[in-house]
């Protein structure tokens, strides 16, 4: 299985390198992210100037709503990670119903039916480009292998995404 996943990552990295349009890169990242981690709900937030987050892509309404909630209440794993650039690159929430760090966010997310969350920072050097967040309907939906795969995916996706955004802003 690890060999197959390594091949898929290599193919995805090559595909991302060849894309220049931001929309195409965003689509490719989100399309690959769910199956790679074994989760169907994925959201991608972009980080703009002055640490402003905006929804860029989501696989479905649940992921989009969970991401919009983070922006609206300025709480959640992405905000926590953004506030600590030298902190962990992944933030795991085993059960949103038991989470106490972000009460304005986790209660409505739990009501959406989302019970576990894994968020990975998309960073190049000291710049945060955005966040990939996986949402699962079950508590404890992400095991250590999921966290490792999410980390590797974020590492592979950050540079092509940053390059595409930079290319777009010049045109």
C-alpha cells in the first residue's frame, strides 16, 4: 500500500508542477486530498494579506460550511495554526463534541454532523499560503497514518499553489 501511495504522490506532484492557473491547482489539490487521507469532506482556505482567510474550494456543502464558520467566528484549527506560525503544521480534533478550544466554532460544526477534523498548514518557508482541512462524520476519524499523509500532501501542494497565486497576481 505504501508503494502505491508513494506513486500517487509522485504523479500528483508532477501534475501540480505542470499547472499554472490557480483554479486548476486548487481543483487538483482538493480532488486528491480526500481520497489520499480517506475522507470525503475537504476544504481549502487561502490566507491573504493581514492573515485574512477566504474559502477557495470545498468538496461539498458540509466542508464549505465548516470553513465559512471558521471565517465568520474567527475560531477553529486554521485560526489557531495561523496565530502560531512556529506551531504545529497539523491540528487534530478527535471529537468536535468534546472540543473546548473554540466554542463558537465547534458547536455549530458538530451540529453540521462533523465530528473530527484534521487541518494542515500549506506553507512555503515562513509564508502561510492557506490550509487544507479534512472533516469526518465520525469521532476519531483520523489515525496517525492520516496525519502523516495530510502532512506530506500539504508539503507537496504548498509550493505549486503559492507559485500559481503569484503567477495570477502578476497577470
